[in-house]
C-alpha cells in the first residue's frame, strides 16, 4: 500500500545536485565527463526523476564534487504527507 502511494506520488528523496554544482562552479556537462555518465542520465538524476542510483555512480559523483552522499541526497518527510 505505501509503496504504491510512493510510486504514484513520487519520492521523498531530494537530489541536491544542482546546489552542489553551483557551489563547486561546475557544469552538469563537466561532471558527466568526469564521472563517465551521459548528460541525459545525469540530468535525470539532477531533476529528481531517477528511480535508483548505483553506488559506483554515487561514489564517482561524491569523489568529483568532494562531498558525502548525504550532501547529495536528502529526505523530505513532509513531501507526500
């Protein structure tokens, strides 16, 4: 029941990639090249439309942005309440 609601309503996981890119003065294109992802896939992650992220991808993004996973991902408890 709740899993279906999450799928229909979206996710409560917030991706803060845009903020990190801005703080590091890096473009999405530059990050895509550095981590070996397509710009399209990274854009899906940035807009919060991704359904999952591989740990290897998360590790590569954190390495290039010099951040922790918690800096990139957050949880919004009130998003679908």
